């Protein structure tokens, strides 16, 4: 970017950078110094390097902290996709922390709209580096999410309840006031609607 004189970088970060923060909802103004996984540590390092480059070379950069993105063409290692695959194959699903977790599930179409809005909003401050949360601002209980997925698929899951995994956190929730104000972005997709869209794609993809 420095050599090619590209003016604005928009890059993906993650809600995992908030780690074991207990204050909810998670705000970009909060400290993000206690990651509980190597993935989270690399995402936070990415943000810090982007900030340093922004300071040193004036590169305008916007980091977007995604909150549990789901939907068609998702990553097969994500929980909702693994759940769907196991249910489809009539295999048990692993439900960690006995289902007592909450996640700010955010539909892919809403995330894309947030990315497009961020591209159009170039940071003006010094250094010109900004972070935004892209989250649904409404955590869902994991067990309720699984129930909604079962309904969307029209199939029941065999559940195996397990303890919390190392590197996991009990709750995620995005403070999106800055995102609303600066980018004019607001998530629109309810969980049932989003999972219905995913299920339709999932069955077509697996034909």
C-alpha cells in the first residue's frame, strides 16, 4: 500500500480481541489486552500493526471487528456450519458449556453492507486509523440458536453436552453506536430469517 500509494485499507478483525472483558456490550473504546486464544492474539496484533503503519506512513485504515458471522458460503469450521453438517448426516453435535453461552450472531448480508459502508468512510483523524464493531447488538443463547437452526433445517439434532472449551468466552455483544453514527449502518436480519437463508443454501449446496 505504501509503495503503490493505495489510500484506504479496510481489513477484517474479530470480536475475539475483547477476550475476557466482562463489560457489556463490547466497545471499541474498551481495552483489548487479554486475548484467550492465539487467534484473538493475532487479530489484535493485526490491528496494532495497522495502527503503526497508519501513524508512520499516513495510511488511512479501517478495522472491522466482526461478531460471529453466519450465512451461506460460510466457513465449514464455524459452529453453525458444523452443527448443520452433523444434523444433516444424523450425527451428534457438540454443545459446549452445556449450551450456556451467548453470541452476537451477525448475518453475512449485514456484514457486507457494513464493509461497503466502511469503504466509503475514510478516516480523517490523526493517525487515520479507526476501528468499528459489526455485530447484531443482540446476543442469542446458543441453545436457542441451535433450536432455530433445527427449525430452519426441518431436522432435529442429537446433542452431546460438554464443558467450556479453552479459549472460549461466555458472551459476546457489540456496541455499535459508533458504527451507526459514522457509517449509517444498522443490522437488519433476524436470526430466524438468517438461518432460513442459510438452510436454503445448505440444502442446495449439498445436493
